[in-house]
């Protein structure tokens, strides 16, 4: 066949279809398991729940992604800029700079307790199978489902308890006491905290998988092919047992303590997590929430861990930190002041009730 005739035949038949890339299969470790080991991060701009106004949109547009990620770049540049030494002290009560994220303002206070250089909340939108997600939760509206009628009141450590928890150190939040990270870094379910230290080390053994959580240096121990404890003890991070289903590590956790309740659920809460290596530098993480006393049906979400270009170092928590003694001492001072005022008011009331003595005759 002449060359022109060959070209004509190719054009007539059309180009051969491109071969689809084979699905990724994780390398095996020395135990024959899919290898999840290494250092990973879940830092991201994507929140757990979908921002208001996005409705049922599960993904951002690429234009929205560019805008969000550019804002972070500008935020870092502004935060790392030199401070003018002639500005003087901030006004009483401080002030929030325009454009400051609400969570940064809440954590650092209006006087700027956290300089931007100390924060690493993530600089990119979370992608799952390449799609830029608007939330971790995969419910239709990206929100937790409504609680069923007659459900018990939410449990756990809420903001009202936090504001009124200065009786002793044990009534303070777990993060303040360096027992657990603030937020849900350790989980389950496991989420980034929106500020820093959202990194993990996965270590695998023949009978156990350990997940080292950077913040507060928590370690989740997942027993493979085991059964849940029945002694009533609720360890921090719950009681996790795991099994391999093909390429996926499936982890089921129960016995979660009340102080680690998730959205008010703890006593009957079961969290099922699925870890699947989907690329050399990605682990897909899916989670399902199940509590028949609070919700009519299970629900959950997903995201992807990305590989961390670095090591996980020991997290030194609160060394030399004087905030907790200050909180407790401040509460005692407020109590003493209130008691003094009450005593003064009682004394004044007693004086008002005492009848006046009759005047002595002259």
C-alpha cells in the first residue's frame, strides 16, 4: 500500500482510542498488605461542612478554586510582611484587620495572638478523584443530617461548658490539657483542625496499624482482625478494630468517650473508616457515621490525604505555658470579687432591716 493510501485509510478509520490508565494498585509491604505507610497530611481549604449559599453543589468551579487559593497566597504574603515598629500598641480590645478569617480572629483574638507565620491550615482546595470539593460531608447539602424526633440531647464538651469550666484543670477542654488535639485530628472521624499540625505517620505491622497524629503526638492503635472490648472502658479515640478488604483498610470504632463525642453522639456511635491508597501520593479516606438513637440512617463523607514532604516530629505541648494557671486564677479572683460584693450587699440589707434606736431623752 502506498504511503498516501495508508494515510487516507488512517484518516478514514479515525485515530486509535487512547488506552485508559490502569487503576492504581498499592505496592505491598513485607506482610503482603497494601502499603499505606509513610507521612501524610489532610491540610486543606475545604471545610467539613459546605459553606452557606452553595446548596447542593459538591464541587467548586476552577475559577472559584483559583480565587480561594490566591487569597491564601496573598494572606501569607501579608502575614509575613514586616511590622511597622512606629505603629505603637494596638487600641484597647484590639482590632481585626479587614479580610481576617473568622476562625483566625476567634483563635488569635482581636489583638492577633497568632501571627500568620505560625499557621499552616492548608493552601489548596481538597480534591477527591480530581474533583475540587466544597465539603468533606457527602450528604446532599453538605451538612450533618437533622437529628431524629425524640433523640437524646447532644453530649460532649460544648462552648457553654467551655466558658464555665474553670473550677479545676480537669474541667477544661482536652486540647488545653494536652490530652487530645483541639478539633478532630485524631478522630474518629479524622479532620484537619484549620490551623496547623495536620500531619500523620502511618505505621503497619502484621496485627496492628498505628496512626501517629502530629498534634499532641496522639497514636491511634488499630487492632487487625480483632473484636471490640466488652469491659465498658472507653479509651481516648475509642476502640478501633480493622480488617483488609482487598485494597482497603476498613476500621470500625466504638466505645468512644463522651468528651470525644461527634456532633453530640458517643454512647451508641459507630464510625467506619476506609483507607485506600489511590495513587503514589494519595490515600482516599471515607467515613460513615452510625447512631440509630440520633439519626434515621448512616451518613458520612470523604477526602484524600496527600503525601507529606517531610518528617513528623515530636509535638511539645504547653511547655512553659502559663495560660491555664492564669485561667484558673482569674476565675478564683472573679469568685472572690463576687463573694465580697454579695457580703457587702447582705450587710447593707441587714442594716436596712435593723430598726432605728429611739433617741435618748435629754
